[in-house]
C-alpha cells in the first residue's frame, strides 16, 4: 500500500468553473479557424482530461473532429533535458489535414516543438497548438502556442489530469501543493 503524503494540501489556482469557461472559449477560438478535416492530437498523459472536455466543447461549437493521441517520454540526463522518444504515435491519417495538438502545460517547449515537427513531417496541412497552461519560465526552444487557456506562475501544478507521483490527476481544479510545516 502506498504511503499517504504527510500534511499535504492542494490550494486551488484555477477552479473547475474557471476551467470550464476557458475550455469553452478555447473551443470557440478553434472552431473559428475553419479547419480542414480536423484532427485533435492529445499529448498523454497530462492532457487527457483537458482534451476530453475540449472535444466535447468543440462539438458544442459545431465541429466534429477526430481525436488521436501521442505519448512522448523524455530520457537521458534528468527528466526534462533528455532526448524525446515516441512511446505511442498518432495512428490516424494526417496528410492534408489540419491538426490541433492539445497539451496540458508549456514550460521548456521541447515536447510541443517535437510533436509539432513530427506531425508537420507527416504531411499535415497545418498544425496548431492548444495549451491549457503556459508556464512563465524561459523556453529551451522557441515555441508559441496558438491557443492558451491560462498563464501559469512558475509553480508545480497538479489536478485536472496533471499529477505528482501518479496522484492528484482526478482533481476537478488545478492547484499547487502546499506542505504544512
């Protein structure tokens, strides 16, 4: 049995209601782009809840996108500075389609840059990026999201699909962990 964290609480940063409103607004922005045969590609694992809510909101805005997934891992020195490897690739046909990559958080930019380049190489007509959280940190590579949910302070966040040691993904809000001292 896993040990429970000692005196750890999660302080909400973005409420479930704020997230729902912003996801609907993002869906409206994406729907206004007049996409050709849209394909939503969710970057696993952290974006799965955001992607699910977003595609439902896209439906509400009149889009019927296909959804697929890409699962990327970073290996080598440290977990954020190593080589990016594909653990599961997009299986859908990409050539000639407009693709929207959906990811939970943009920090170093390496994952998003890699995924975008990969889908462009496979013949996408266009690749746009939709990020739930744009973290206020220096980027390792130059990448700017096309659609952004929220600007995020340089804090480690959990909830709404994002975790710490496989915990907190189920939270309906996004928060920061605070330890009682």
